[in-house]
């Protein structure tokens, strides 16, 4: 064999090996990514033409179901969403044109019966040639979700409520919302036209603000600042006594940090928390320095909370690590939930959960159970701890401080007769507009069951006159009342 032929042979062998490696990568290693790519219409068409199980709430409301149709197309089934816009940003939609989102995507294999446990359970049906499906039961309660939607009304914002002991999401609503039904249609041109109109809407009704939009949390973040200060030994609820000031001089600049309304305040950490004193918490941010960032990290700031709603939650953010020496004013602003700090409503619900649950944050999840087509239980979605945010004694101290906010501070409009509510208000300044109104809470304070976070963008109906106590706290109270049967 001459040298030229040998070289050609080696080149051909190398090309064949590269082809085998590429095919192996595509068919084995990258198969799941390709199967779930929203541009992969083959997967969408495969699932659109087979039975699909229902999605229901914990209290029995049907959120999604498939019905047999004969509409002149090649499709045998039509997906229906009886609750429309009320649950769309959690349930999502099944669309052979633009792909699946939400629970429809996360639990797709369970719904179409491809899940291994379901296949084993449904083996007799499969042998008989039947296409067995699964049923996904969510932790969401229809009564709480509807109350959250009604309480927000036409105001832009979000409500997240969760079981503090398990991490189960009980309500998660964002306003404005959208009707998912047109996206499940069988006319590709109509589906595409609706999708383009939806995504072009400047109000972003398709944006699940609860877990995919970040906002400055304002004074609700003083809960985190207080916890880090106590855990790190910078302060206790009763010491030191911070000076009574109208404004705090900021290092490295001629600017100052002012109290809300220009009032003077100070005192202990507990006293400053009750009246939401900016100068005290700005000073604590400076006192914590570089230790503030890892302290925030214990609450999940800088990380992405696990959430079983595709495409998942976005992370919340704070100041860069080890940046205190060059950016000291930003740490003062971080102490009051402004500046570099931006969080999702879901993250703020998790922060409320950490106080209510003795310092432990549970993994948030909307899935509760998987059942077969006979409604027999296949498995429960496990409750898991996500992280420990603070010491249990610190959580108890914050519990008392948050109760004082509702009893005699800025959160009195969150009171519920016969129930002790723990909460924290926030009025977050924004660039060029009215402030965001926030409230986080849990109840009953002595034996917490439900945590909630509420944001009303740009002050809602009150605009520039809005505060968290006036706008967001009453919404939280309405949802808590339903949750607790009040």
C-alpha cells in the first residue's frame, strides 16, 4: 500500500470515528436536551396526538384536561384550560406550534404516561393496547389562587403563598395574566398570531412575575439584614442603641441615606425594625461590610431556587462579594433592600418561610401527587429542605419583631381577628416612577402555617402615594384569611 492510499484510509477512519462520536452525542448524551427543545415540533406533535391526563388543584379544581375532538384536523385530542388566566402562569400550556411551558412541560412524561412508575402500574392496559395516562395533583388551592387574583385586581404585581412546613406552593398568581387556550389550538397560523400578540404586549401578561421577575425589595429585606446582623454578632434585638437621625451620612460620597418621609428615628434593632428606620439599617449594612454578602447567600440571594414550573425561577441578586471597600454606600442601601439588591416575589416568600420555619427554607414546589388513570396514588412529590438561613433563636427573635410590625408598626392593615400575624412592609424606590409596594408575612405567628409575599408594582391604584402597609398588606391579609379559614 503506497503512502497516499494509507493517508486517505486514515482520514476516512478518523471521519467515521467523528461521525460515530457525533451520533452518540446526539442520540445519547444530548438526547434529552433535543427532545425538550421548544423548536422540536416532532416531540410536540408526538404528544399532541395521544391522550393526556388532567392537572388538578389540591381542592379538586380541574386546571387542564384533554377531550377527544373531530375538528377536521389530524389531531384526535384538544387540551382545555377551564380556569383560563387564573392559573396559566403555573400550569402553562401544551402547544404543538410554540412548545410546552409550566407544569405541562415539567410533568409532561407523567401526563402522557411515559413515566416509568406509571408504565409499570399501567402495564395491563399497555398490554391491551390502551394508552394509559397520569394525573398531576398540584399543591395549589383554587380558593387561595382566586382570592389572590381578586385582591390584586387590575394592579400589576404578584402574590406567592406557601406552606411553611413543606414548601408546597398554595397560591402563585401574577397580574396581568393571559388565557392559554388559544395556544393549544390546532390552527398553526392562529396560534402563531396569538403568540406574537401576547409576546409583543408591553404589559407582559405572559411573564410569570412571581418567579421570573426581579424587583428591589425595599424594607421587606430588613428581615434579612436583621437576621445576618444577629447571627454574625453585629447586633441583638436590644443592643446597640442606634442614634436618632433623619439621614445617614454615606462614606465615600457627599450623599446621605434618608428615612421615609424625612422623619427622625433610631433606637434598638427591634425598635428600628418596627418603625422601619432606614438610617439604622443603612448603618447595619455598613457594619456588616463584606460579611453581608455571604449572609444574604444563606437566604438564597445569588442562587436560583428550585421550582418545578418550567422554565424555572430566576435568581435574586445582591452586591458583588468582597466589594465593600470600593462600594460602601451600596452596602448601606443593601441594608434597606435597595441598590444592588433585587429579588423575586418567590424569594421573598422563602425569606418569610425561613423566619416561620425556625431558620430553615423548604424547597418550593407546586407538584403534590402523581396518580394513575384510575386515580390511584403512584407517588408523592417529596418535601425537602433547601438551606438553613439562620439560627433558630434568631428566627424566634425575628418572629417577635415581625409581630410588632403588624400590631403597632407599619403593617397594621394586615391584622386578622383572632390570629397573630407576623409581617414586614416595604416601599421600594424605583427608577423614574412610583414605588413598588411590598408585604411579607406568615400566620399564625405562634404556630406558623402559611407564608405569603405580595408586591404591587408602581404602587398600584395609589401610585406615588402608595406604601407597602397601605397597598400590599391588605392583599396579604385577604389571602391569609382564606388560607386559615377565616
